[in-house]
């Protein structure tokens, strides 16, 4: 989880939204799908804040393809809306 999030952080630091970013976000989606404990880890490692940054940057670059970051996150977004997590 940390390594994948670090890849996304590196891409965001360079303001690079590319195929590596897409596949890394897809991997995070697959890891969190149907796995509340992995979703919790995603939240604890700052994944939600990072994802919000991805949304901001990718929206500017892909205005006509607004679903790009959302489609990469899939069920993680659903879980964040439907599950209450307590993150210290």
C-alpha cells in the first residue's frame, strides 16, 4: 500500500498524470475492493487526501474525461461513502 501511494505521490509532485498513475490507482482500487481492512489502511496512510489531490490535478488536465480518477478508484469511493471509519 505504501509503495503504491508513494508512486502516486511522486507523480503528483511532478504534476504527471500518465498511464503509470492510472495503473497505480487501479491497483489501489483492486486492493481495496471488498476489503475493509485494506480500505482502513488506505485511509490511515493518507490515501484519501492524496486522492483528492489527484482529482484536482486530473480535473485540470482531463476536463472532458472527468471519470478518469473516479473510475480508477471504483469501490474505494463507494466504501468511503457507505462505511464509517474512525481514523486517529
